C-alpha cells in the first residue's frame, strides 16, 4: 500500500538534495563532485536496489537540511515529518523482528505467501507440508544451497 507514495517521497527528497547541492554551487568541492557523480551513475545504472543509496545517505540528509533551511520550511512541518519517519521506521523494525523470530511460522510470515510452499519444502516446518505442486524448484535449490 505504501509503495504507491514511496516514489513521490523519494522525488521530494531528491528535490531537497538537489536544492542543497544548488545552494553549495559557489563553494563546491570534492564532496559535491562525488555526490553529483554518484547520482549520475545511479540514474544511469540499469538495475534498481535501494542499497546503492546507503553510502550517500548522510550526504542526502545534509543537502536536504541545507535546502530546508534555505526555503525556510516551518519547524512544525519538519517536526511532523521527523515523527512520521520515526513511526514508519519503528513499524519496519517491528515487522522485520516479527519475521526474524517467526521460527517455524516463517513461511507464513515472510513475503506475500507466493513462496510459502517452497519454504515449507525447504525447511520442513509446515504441519500441512504446503502445496508440493507449487514448489519453485529453482528457489528450493537456492535455499538448500545457501542455507
């Protein structure tokens, strides 16, 4: 459900970061060159993975903060955003923790359920043994190989 608004939130953060980069254009240095180069590489990269952004998250935060200060966003808006960010972060951690400690219920808790029969076959953890006709042989092989 939240994936519908996620691109818009990402676009807003991108705009804020670009605004911060524009604010630093007169005093640009190696950090700004790195950030611009890194962003160009990520936008040209044909694959998608949010982990590619991890090395530059501190820079995105710093440039976004510069932009927020420059356009004078009211403090209440920033506070509400931070609170919502924390609430969603805690919800994500709670969901992840629930999956981590699922034990034998892992096939029922992880993902959208499409791989449940495969997990049941791999871990022999389902009382009903899952639907053996729906086991994905490739995924089962990968689980067994790297488990």
